[in-house]
């Protein structure tokens, strides 16, 4: 059965924050940056957005509007942040911390909305933790096929200083933090960060409750990897876990399960069509999105990325090719 054939995954005090309601910042990157911003780090654009905060647990606060989500754990030895927001948002994030030092910063993946504040927090002494492949993307010039352009490597100050390939854990004050690889779910360097004691699980762009799920196929993301990664996340969570995606509302295990089931349904439909040599437009015409519990903003774009990812991973699921 395909779903087994494809399985290749690796077995594998925020006292300063509490009470902060909203801090103004310059932002304006609309939506998940599946592709990095044209904005050079540190630049600003005119549209104002608001950074809002919500307490998810005694020690854990969610910041929204950076333009995505940033999670902050308060510990006796400093703050642990998951993602640093876009470059334009980094100062507002720092201001929200009211002087508390960021000791640890995790990057869930390399996209600019998640790594734009790396220079700021790194220069202030934060250790930046990420998958080794995320470091490679940040350290290298790369091509963006959808826009036919090159993106320059980020300055060395933005590069992760601690990298890993599979999983790890650390203590931050009394909190146990677990983190690990989510193989090929959105890019090829996605990770989760699990604040085990507070039961908050940050998953980056591997879940997407609001926007169309993004598959950065050129960086290794594909539908099969995404389903496998979501299974890994479901195994970590229980009914009380607060699951934080890169964009959109906090999820429960049940809402993550529903999104995973939808992605598996799409996986089965689109791999079958790919086996028959069908294109993204063929998939759209065949109505593969018709019965899923999701309205897609840009169905063709989503299916184009699905199709590209499936072709890149054909040997993971393919039968005979036409
Ligand atoms: Zn992303």
C-alpha cells in the first residue's frame, strides 16, 4: 500500500511579557513567506501591523503578527524563543520581552518570516538552534524558481550556531524542551519544538490551519513528508496540547488530526494521478480538491507545488511511469 511505501521518515519568567497587550511594529509581509522576502533584512515598509500576545501556559506566551507566530518561554535563565519573526518585526518582538534576555532561539525552518530577527537576537547573545539544512539555506545563495531570481545568503550573524540532524532536548529553568526533525514536510529542514512541561508544541509551517498549506518543493517539501511529519507530531501531542503553527490560530490535537487526514486524502488522490502522468492542471480539472474540508485560496498554486514535490519524490511512492 502506498501509505506504507512512502514512509521514509526518520524514527527520525516571561514576567516581562505577561500583561503586554499589543505593541506597534512595522511589518506588512502578507501571509506565509513560502518564498523569502524581497525586503533586505532591516528594511521597513510602511504598513503598520500590531503584535499581540496571548498566554498559552504559565511560562509560555504566543506573539502574533510578526507577521506569523512567535512562541516565547520564560525561564529563570532567560527566554527561549521559537522563531524570530520577519526582519521588520524583530525589534517589536524584542521590545515585548521587556528587557529579558533571549538565551535560546529556535528556527523552525529557513524562511525569512521565521528567521528575520536572527541577527538581532544572535548579536545580543542568543544561541540559535536549527536543523543543519536550515543553516545551509541561510548560509548559501539560492535560486527561487517561481520568481526567477536569486536570494543572497544571509550575513553570518543570522546563521544558526547550534545545529542537529535528528532530535535533542535541553532544560530551560524547570522546563524540559524537546526538539526534532520533521522530514521534508514544508522544506527539508523543518523542526518542532516541544515545551514538554507546559505542553505547548510549536510546529512551524508543517501545519497550516488558516492558509493554503505551503510546500516549498524546491527546498525539499512534499505531501508525503508532510503527512509523515504530522503523524510524528500527533504522537507527541495529547488532548491538552496547545499546538502552534507558523500562521493561524492555536490548534488542538483534534484539529491537527483533521488537517493530517485531509493531507493524506490529497496524497492518495494526487499520487494516483501522478502515477498516470497527470499535471497540476489535470489534478485541478479532476476535482481532487472538491471533497476536502478546506477552501483553498489558490488551488492551482497549491496543486502545482504538490505536483512538483511528487515528481521530486517519485521513487518514494511511484509504480510504473507512463
Ligand atoms: Zn515557511
